């Protein structure tokens, strides 16, 4: 089920927010994004994998009063990758961004990412630059992430510092 509001035509940025049981996080993320991106014409596409905590119902309620918010509810279909792809297919923006609903990603860097996107085809939020940080991860998870990233970089043979960041 895809719900969208008519009349919201111009979109520069489509933010894809895959969710599963994020009823508390979505309103916080949206409020933060609206303040952060005041001058940007953006849409928020919440792709919900049939949450049982009321997430999709909350997003539906928000979307009735906010034309920026769109809901894709995926019943009996789950998976982060396919949720992101479905969000991409529904997106109207000339720029696409994927973020976690629980604010795991530092959304505060989005304006810098948008600025950089004027000069580059791809902008990726990296966990491995000097100004980046990873918190709350065990040493084994950090090691696995580092080795996975090195492996991915060796395959794509590119200068992307964190092709697995998801942001």
C-alpha cells in the first residue's frame, strides 16, 4: 500500500526511512529533519515492513497533516534491501538519501552531504573518517565492520571510504 498526498510537486531530496517497529523514533526523526532541512524541498518516504508496534499507523496519521510524509506499508514482505529499493522506486526527488529511523546515523551532516552532491555523483556517510565516530559497538562488531569494509573496497576498487555504511 502506497499512500501519497496530491499537490506536493517539487522535491529536491527524497529521504527513504525503512522501518520495523519504530513508532517512537519516526516522529522524532521527522521533527529533526524538518528543522534541519527548513530550506530544502524534501519528502520523507517511510517504508514500513508491517510493524506490530503501531509504526505504520503513526506514519499514516502524520502523513494526513504533513504533505512531506509518504507511507509504503509492506505486508508480508520484509527486508532492508528490498525496502530501500521500493523507496527508491517511489521517490520523486532528484537526490536520494537512506537513513535509519532511530537516529543511528548523524542526520546533522545531511546539509554537508547535499552540498557535496553538487560536485559528486555519490556521497556516502562514512564511519571511518577522522571526524566520524562509532559508539555502542563491541570490539568484535567493530572488527567485523572494518574487515567487511576493506573487503568491499577491494572489490569495487574505488575511493569510497565506507561502502557499507548504509547512509
